[in-house]
C-alpha cells in the first residue's frame, strides 16, 4: 500500500497456538477366513515390533530396514528434480555423476529390445502417479554403485517368446552387482526375459518393499557369491503368478522377510523348482507374519542355512516348511512395524505396486539446506505436486516461488504451525512493497500447511516513509493456505493477481492473520474461512487501523469473503475499521468487494466500519455484512447488509469455482 499512518501500536500481544488439524486415512482391511491353517511355529512371545502403520507410513519417502542403516539411503536427495518422458533423457540423467531425482512420466519404451539403462550413484528414479513405466528394458547398477532409490515404476515385457527359463537372454527388470544402499519400493515387475529382480555379488544394505512380482518364472534372486555379506529387508511384497525365487537367497548374512504375500503360484507339476522362499548356502533368514496361499514348498532351507519362521499363515499349501537354527534377531538392527499375518492379503494387494499418491518430497534441511534451495530444485513447468517438507525451526530468509514452478506443497512437519517459521524483517522502504515480502508465491497451484509466515520488522522502533512489511504476497491462482499463521503489522497478507483484469483465487482455512493497517489486501478473489483475524492496537483512542483494503477488478463480482471466522482485537472499543477501498495508482476500475459473513466481531470494530481512502468513497465500493455476531456487529445506518436472497450466491463455492470448478473447500 502507498499510504501509511504513523501512529504505532504499543506492543504485540501474545500469540495463541491453535492445534493443527490431524489428517488420517483409515483402511478397512479384511482379516482372512476362519479356519486357515497356521504355520507350525507360533508367534514369538514377549515384546513385539511396533504396531501396524497407517497408510501414510506405507507410502512414506524414507527407507526402512537395512537400507536405512550405515548412513542410510537418500537417493538423489539434494539434487535437481527432473521429469523424463523418453529413453535418451532417462539414460542421461540416470548415468550422470551428480545426484538427481528423476521422475518417469508415462511409458518409456527402451530400444534395442532388452537394453540396459545404467543407473549411477545418488539417484532416485520414481514414477509419476501410478503410470510411470519402463518397457522392454532393464535398470542396471554396475559394481560400486551406491545410494539408489527406485520407486513407483512398472518395469515390464522384455520376455522372449518361448524362453520360459530365461536361458537365452539376461533381460532382468533390475539387476545390480556389488552395490550398497539401495531401496526398491512400490514397483510392479512383470513378464521379463530372465529375472525380475537380481541382487548379486555381495550387494549390501538393501530393502525391497511393497513391490509386485507377477507372471514370471524366476522372480527374485539374491546372491551368486561365496561370501556371506549381504543384509536385506524384504517386506510387504506380492508374489503372484510366479514359479520360483520368491525369493531365493544365497549366502546372505541377514535376510529378514516379513508380511509378504505369495499367491496364485504357477502350478506346472515341477516337484523341486516350484517354491516360495529358499534360504540357500549359509544364509540366515527370518520370516515373520507372511501369508502363503496355494504355494508348493512355502519356505525351505539348505542344511547349511538357518531359518526361523514365526506367525505366518499357510493356506492350501504343500511340501517343505523348514525351520532350524537361530538365524538372528532383526530388532537388534532396526525398529519395524509388523502387521498381523491374516491382514496381509488385504494390505499388500491394496498398498503394493505403483501408487497414485506417491510423489516427490524434498526435505529441508535434511536434503536441501534452505527452503529456497528446495524450491530451486523443482523443475520448471512442474506438472505433478512436489512436497517441500520443512522441519521445525526458524528460517530467517526470504522465499520466492516463481510462476515457472507450479504444483508445490510447502509443509511444516512440526506438531504446531508455530513450530516452523519462515521470517524476515524487510520494510517497503528497502525494495518497495513487493520487495518487503518474506514469502512471494507467483506460481499457480501452491499449497502451504502447518507453517508460520512472518515479517518481524518493528515499525514502532524506527521512523520510515515505507513501513509496509509483508509476510506473504501471492499472485498465483489456486493458492491454498491451511493451518497457517501470517504475522506482521501493515500489509501482512497481500493476495494479488498478475494484472488488474486477471483473476487469481486464494483459499485460507483454519489459519491466523494479524496486523494493524490494511493487513488483508489485494485484488485476488480470497476466501478466509474458519480462521482468527487479530486486529492489533496501535495505541490510538480513535483509529487503530483497517482490516481489509481490497482492490477488486470491477469485472470480478468476488473479492474478499471472510466467513465462519472470528475477529479479535486488543484495541479500544470503536477504533478499528473493517476496511477501505484501495485504488492502486488511482485506478478507477479497482472497485473493492468485501463480504464479512457469519463471523464474530469484537467491540473494537467501529459502528460505521467502512471508510474512504485516497479520495475514493467507501460507498462506491462493494462492502457488505451478513449475519455477523459479537459486540462489534451491532447494526447501524452505515453498515450495508447483504440480502438473504443474495447470501445464497455469495458463498465459498461461488467465490472459488471460477471457470474450472476449483473447489478446495470440498476436501474438508
């Protein structure tokens, strides 16, 4: 804003802490049929691993098990995020020396048939949505490769017709030799030329979780070594329509298999080489709470191996169920969550394989040192949401999300929005109103949750001409703020658009906004719902400020809607305005539209709550109230009230729907 009133508020009141909304997904899971035969070894007595996780944990972006040990597995974290749609780009980024998060969008057909895509160290390769796939080709990790994550992909169809045993080719889905720290998660492997997943020659610290192995002979082989070094976690995988190697584990130091589901085994009458799990050589294997349905030789061990089994379900099985030796205790290495065996078919069939909701999460400061560094890593033209997860702390830095980087979710990870604060202290005197903003969002489709945005410039401590100090400025469309706080004095929150006759929309819910002069302003269509707005006293007995200063384009019927909210204030009674009409640069086509409805108003609100600005009469603007309550809502001649018939038009849905039917409020 260009106009500033020099009287100061005396002190900042204490800020309340609102409890953050807790969102959870509850899955209804079948618990299996009564009378299923139990495995011969009963569940271990005593302390058990952690209880079963919610679905959000099943789709989490951090590896568990052995891949989480000895420094952990982070893949391409800290590197640029890129999206690939063709073989050349995939091959170039996968083999690059620097770290990358590589998103595979759509189907990439590899030529020549069966060729390798070499994957170098420090890479994440992840499918976009549930449709990213690699066809006719193999991801290959050469000896020495480390720190690789492969997630949410389908890799399929390099099968050579007639070669069921895979003797003529070596066309695996993924093959790795002598590598370390690899996480293979939520993939679908099917109908390849040799193995689906081959992990060989002393590869170490591997986790294979929530994958589907289907329609194949040799599903999952581990070993091809005389050494006993490999440590591997194998959990929540679905082996369906496979014959052998589910898995076959040769000379593993530690093989921990839990909550896997083996079903619909190929029944070709082979008495030996049709089997489930096999501990070979000197492998030490622990199997827990898995489910075997229609499997020949569910689990077996060489005489030189050790195999401990507990808690699994056997249904319509035959053949070997070997168990001898002590193997090892997985809990001495890591914590893990163990699901009941009876729940495994429902869980694994639902959550294994590529998932629409698995995306890319960039962690601050874990992967990227600053919020801006994480924003910079998001690719231009980003089409699929990328989450920037910000750990609790105070981040004293400015953040700019340019128009070229849409589809970002900026999310604090603390228990309360006040745990994670992005703050700076620039006034408009140094860089203008826009330049003062702590955070600027120019991109479309940006969501911020569980965060506090602050501009802590102290207007009471100095005298400047330009004391406006924005905590947030938006110009993008379809911006959502949920459980956020905006802290400042003058011009705290500006919701704007790229130019006067372009309509941008902003939805603020379950949030907190504080300020004194024009602290909710701009020309964007903005809905503030179920929120607390605090009007701060500047120590005046007559005029402590203005809540809104809308500059709505005259062609836009919807400006600001404050609904189902509460306005609070420490200012004296009758000293605060609800708003005034802002005409930037004297623009006559900027005609404020503000409706405050179904909201509690404090005694600080004036009985004539709207006022003129810069020579423009408030009576020419589009100001109204409807069904407000509280000591500041008493009717007067200077308080336009919306007619009941019109109230059915001026709703949250109508403000936000635009021409594309946007309805962020429908999620609640």
